[in-house]
C-alpha cells in the first residue's frame, strides 16, 4: 500500500471527519505546488481558502449521504501562486469507520491542466481558421461580383439590344460583342477556378504551379518576378505543396498591394530535411505596427500573414519576416519528414 501511494502519478489523500488531511502521497501536494507538511493536519478550507469552503460543504454532504463524487472537474488558483490556475479531475469517496458511519474521505486527483490548455489552444485556432475561411469567401464573392458579374450584366444588355431587331450591321456588331464577352467570362471563370485550386498543383506539383502562377501574376500586375527553383524539384506531400503555393500566392499579392516594389524574387531551396522558400521585394517595407504585431501574438494581423504563419507552424516549420525601408523578405521553412498526424490542427495545439 505504501509503495502504491508513493509511486503513482495520481494524487492520493485521506481526510478525517473534520476534513483535515491525514495522509497524502507526494503527488497530491506537488500538484498544488505545496509540500506534504502544508497539507497534513490542515483542513481543506485552511489550504484552499474560499474555494476550499465550497468543497467543504460538498464533502460534509458526502460524509452524511455516503455517495461518492466521481470525475469532478475542478479549476483552482494555486494557494501560494495567485494567477496560476490548475485544472484537476477529482474523485472523492466516503470511507466507513468501525460503526459503519462514514468517517473519512478518500481523494484521487489527476492533473489535467495540460489537456485543458491544449483544448483551449485548439478552440482559439479553430476560431481563427473559421475567420480565415470567412475572409476567403468574401474575397471570392467580391471576385465573382466584380468580374464575372460585370461581364454577365454586359451580356444581358447586348442580348436585350439584339432582341429589339436592330439593323443587320448593328446585329453583326452586337453578336460579335456577345461572343467577346462570353469569351472573357470563360477565361475569367477558368482563372478564378484555377486560382482557388490550381489543377496543376495536383497534377504536376508545386514547381509547375508556381511557374504558372508567377507568370500570370507578372502579367496581371506588371511586376516582374524571378523564380529560382531547385533543378529536378521532387514532388512533395500534398499538404506541403499546398502550403508553399498559398504562401507564394499571398506573399505576391501583398507585394502587389502594399510594397510598391518594382520587382520581386522567389528562391526555393531544398535538402533531404527541409524545403525553404524566400519571397523578397525591394519595396517600401512593412509599417512598424505590423512588425510589432509579428513579434507579439499577432492577433491583430491581417489574415494573410497570420494565415501563412499558421500554415507553416501546422506543418512543424518556421516562418520569418524581415522588413525595413529597403524591402521585405518572407521566409518559410517546412520539414519534409512530416508525420501525417502532426499535420492536424489538434496535434499542433498539443505540441
Ligand atoms: N510586401 C509587403 N511590403 C510592405 N508592406 C507589407 C507587405 N506585406 C504585408 N505588408 C503590410 O502588412 C500588413 C498585413 O499583411 P496581411 O497580408 O496580413 O494583411 P492584408 O494584406 O492587409 O489583408 P489580407 O488579410 O487580405 O491579406 C499589410 O496591411 C501591409 O501593411
Ligand atoms: Mg495580405
């Protein structure tokens, strides 16, 4: 029994009828950042204050009724460390004395603080991801409205004019216009659909998709971008390829929207262990406010940078931003030997 008490990772204790600790193993006081002598001979309210008084009521009731309290989750501040909260899973059970009445309380406690904190982190992350998803939907909505929506509205007008039996020359002209608008709508739909998820990424991999995107980006934005890929770049896991592609997309979009840079450079390097991508522009650099946010928890960052950082961390990699008046560099390194299970948000929160 002694060895059982001593060698456990579970906190054990026994309280007498006055709810004083008469016996504890080493773990129980350690959970509360206390020594055994801080508990022995003391009552629960003496050790835990107001919180302990509430427990006292519960335990007196337990001694009277003889009904155990199982798997009760308790969150409490450490008695001598204000502000430090621990979460415990506690079982109290009544122990009968010789007369049959209940005279002692047995305590079995497990510290579940790490698990609770991990759950909390996961909840926060899910919240942010939902936010990111929402932003993405708005962007697509805007894109559909501003491009395709405009073309289709134009097409409707042209068709209405056609319906008014115009002269043969006007008729030919309107038909040509309709064909032209339709052509543009088809191109736009393809571009939008490919930007949402480039089929090239699945079929030919990151290198091909990156070249396609960079070319299109340069044409649309007028910003020349050089792309330096390792020769014979191998296919990577799907999650790594998607992450790299999305980071490339967002970084270049940022270059276009914020940097005023005349050009940008992308460099991708890989070895057996990791792949690193650097996107550099020689623009005006990020505002000090953004750089400060990047140093801190980043909760007020735009979705772009925060999303990139989350993606990389989800894959166990590192994400760095260097920026000054001379320009900005985004650097993402992702380990290649990523285990599948560590790619889930849950595992990230736990790690
Ligand atoms: N290459 C860059 N050069 C200069 N400033 C930049 C650059 N990239 C980002 N920034 C600054 O950092 C801010 C945050 O970027 P982030 O991508 O997170 O958000 P955003 O682009 O403003 O919005 P979105 O959430 O749509 O991406 C930008 O508003 C901009 O001020
Ligand atoms: Mg952005």
